[in-house]
């Protein structure tokens, strides 16, 4: 029998709609539909209204864009960052499950966030229906749902970050995270590594108020292939622009007077609403009453790839260009407080006036109110400054006649070792003899401690000391120290100790002393020596790469403290570190005890102030150790 011809089944539109797979909501759609802010948890409880913060949906929805694996959000305080992170957690648990890790800065912060933000979120619907009923599944560091699990970790616990694989990782307020210890990777790298098994399906969300240019969130933004800023239209001319504090205008007065007058003027501006915004295009005044409507029409545009112009007869603008295809997308809400529904132009102007004259308050204003990095510099050296030292500089590989010690120093990296050799004389006079890169510890030993350096007075001498850091390859450093008593292992970063260099028994298992360095004070000391004409010398063979390492850092104000940091993230400063270790070596060798020759160049210069060193009280001047490398430390 011939089978009957089959006919395809035809479904009606209503039937297809009924059987269709439910479309996943975009994060902003999910938040708008489901989120309710509990009473007592926010200034505006009730159903979430993303129209109050129209810049937030674009950030949230970027996590759902095809091909995007990492989203960075740089913003100030009081703009809705918490709403953003909480809504992402809710959307993923309810609508797109996969294990999630939330990383805070400290264990205390983790506990507070769990109690104040996460538990109210998961107790409300629809997350409440997903919550496990077993008490053991609801812990301080993890919450189990029937769809996935949420883990909470803190940046100061590498073990907590490296414990399990996750699909999504949220890094909150990353500029509060500690720096990498040297033995472990930085907290963000450790967390990102946990998402590796999910490949292109993973999501990494990094957010923070910025601090300095070398902070984690700023570095993450600079690494993004697609960087976006929020543009809003002028209510008068319609031209789109990024809001800038420079365009906030307010009556003058108090800027240069005493703090009392300035604060009174700030109060007057804020209470009377005297500030306005001036359009950067038509220069007309934009009143506070026009601000929220203007922000509501804002759009995120990719830097250098997209532009927007007013569309005649419509409320929306016309976007030209396409965003770049990138796995990493960054959003920078610069001038954050100018967009916030909880602040006004006048409040921003008043906060600025109150911060004048106080570097700590000014940093908070730039970071928290404007989402800008803060760099107020008091000490800085540039390459041009160092190039001037090369004019008439002495020849390399020649120890001057006034020198008493030859000190070598080394900065150990994972695949190479930067080193230099410097001659030291009385009153901290020094001259660079030579420098280089060694690819092994054997080569380093040969180039630094086994080399015979020619003396200007005739003959040769070996180096008296090698200061070498133990941050990387510590065991190899101690093995080298066991073969030569002139090797002095050092460890930097102990910036709370009063002394520049302090003896430690931390290397006692090797039978070798370890010296702890106050690197901030040593860099201050080095800066003073560099600024003292004729006291700190280079040589005529120094190349530009060495100079760039020397100029890589400057001293800036961070969280109320002046600290030395690299000027640009990732800038090499290894020979600069060698020069810091040279100063540490001079302290270990007690250069301050050397007696100056009345005929030497340093005899005509004022003495340098001698800091407190590891060896305690000063003793009688010593000298004439050049050429002697046996027993010179047994003084």
C-alpha cells in the first residue's frame, strides 16, 4: 500500500505564541518588572523606577550584549551603583542562572552587604520562591537557590577567591581592594580565573568609585576596547554633551577667603539654589528644573566611534557610527553628581567650595562627586630633568677617587633581574658606575659581586654589597645569599616602621638576615639626593630606558596620605627600584659614618641630614674601605 502523503501541521499565530519559548528579559527589564526596594533600605522605597537613574539600564544591559564578557562601571557615589549590582544578581538567579560570586573588599564589608542588601533582595519575590528552605544552605558566605548559588568572598582572602568555579563574578568597589602580595595574583585576577571554565558564557562586572590613575577600576576601564560616556542634550539648542563641572556656574566669593567665609558662601549657594549649568555649545543657562528631563534623554556613546546630533522635530537624537566590537566594555559616568537625581547643581558647587584648601576633601570631591581620578603632586621627576644630569657626566665603569664603597642592587622579576652598581662616598655622595639586566642568578652574581671595577686612583675593587628584593623567587635569593656573605635580602613595603631600614629575623630559617624597608621614606630620601646638585650622579652611558624607569613615579595624595605611585599604570620602574635599594644599601653600610676627605668635592657642600637607620646610635666616622671586601661589615 502506498503511504498517504503527509501534510505539514500549520499552527495559528495564537498557538505559536502560546508554545513559544519564553524570551529572557534584559537585566533592566527584569529589574523594572520585579524589583521592589524595601522600606528602610533606601531613601526611595517601593517599586524600582529606573527612569530616576536613566544611565543605569545601559550599564546593566551591556552584560547581555553578544560577545561581551566584561563590563566596567566607573561612577561616583549616590548614583545607583548598588541598584545596578543587586539587580544583576536578581536577574541572573531568576532568569539566567549560573553560579555567582560577589567580591567585597573585607570580611566586615561582606557581612554588612549580606545583611543590609543581599538578604532583603533574596527575601523578596521572585527570588524568595527560589530560596532553599534548608538552613544549612543559607550561610554568611553562600546562599543556595533552586537555580544556582551565590557566593560572597572578600579581596583580602585569596583562599576565598580561589575556591570554586563560577559563571558570573561581580567585583564591588575594587579601588578599596589590597594590592597584590607578590606571592598571589591581585584579587581581580584571582576572581576572573574562577570564570575560565565558562568561556564566552561568563560575565565579569567591575565597579567602583575611582581614586587614582593607577587604581584597579581605572586600569580596567583603560583596558576596555569599548569605552562609553553618557551624553545629554541641551534643552535650548539640543546639542548632546558630557556634563562637566567646569560648566557649573555660581556666584563668586569665598574661594580665596578664610574657611568660615567660604563655608558660609557654600551654604548660601546650596540653600538658595544659586548655581546653574552653562551649555558648552550655545552657552545658555540650564536651570536645575531642566536637569532631570535633560538627563532622561541621555544616551551612552562609544568614545571615538559614535556621535549624536539633535533630530529635528523629535525628542531623541540621531546616532551616527557603530560601537567597536569588544569583549570588554567600560562605562564612565564622569561628573557623576551632575546626573544624580539626589543632588543638584548647587549642592555640587557647594561641595566644591567646602573642599578648597583641604587636599583630603578635594580628593573626595573629585573621586566621589565627579568620578575623576585625583592626582595632587608634590614631588615628581621627569625624563628631561634626568637628561640634564647627563651633560658632562662622568664615564661609566670607573669608580671616582672620593668613593669608599661600591654597592650593587637588584630588582628581581619573574623572567629577568634588573641591577645597577653605584659608588658611594661620605655624606651620601654617589655615582652610577653601570647597570644591566641578568637572566639568571648566576649571571647576576658574576656581573655584580665578581666583577672587578676599575678605580680612578688605580687598581680595581669588587662590590661590597648586593641588596636584592625577595618579592619574587625568594628561595633563589636566599640560595644566592648562602653562597656570598655580601648579599643582603630585603623586603619593601613596610611603610609604617619609623626607620628607613630595619633588621628582621624573618630569614632565620636560612640563617641569613632580612632587612625590612620603609619604601616611602627611602623614596623621599632618594628624591632629596636627586635634587641636591652634584650629590647624586649618573654616567655618560645611561640610555633613555633607564631614565624612563627613574621618572616613572611621582608622589601624590591618596586617601589623605602622600605616597609614591607610578604615573601610568603598567609603567616599568625596575631600575628606579634599584636606586631605592641603593639608598637602603647605603643605610646598611652606614655611609653616614664615613669621614669626608677635605680635598674631595663633597667637602665643599653642606652635609645631608642623616636619617635614623637600622643600626641605631651613631658612632665615630669610618672610611677607606674601598678595595677591601673581606671583613668590612664586621665594624
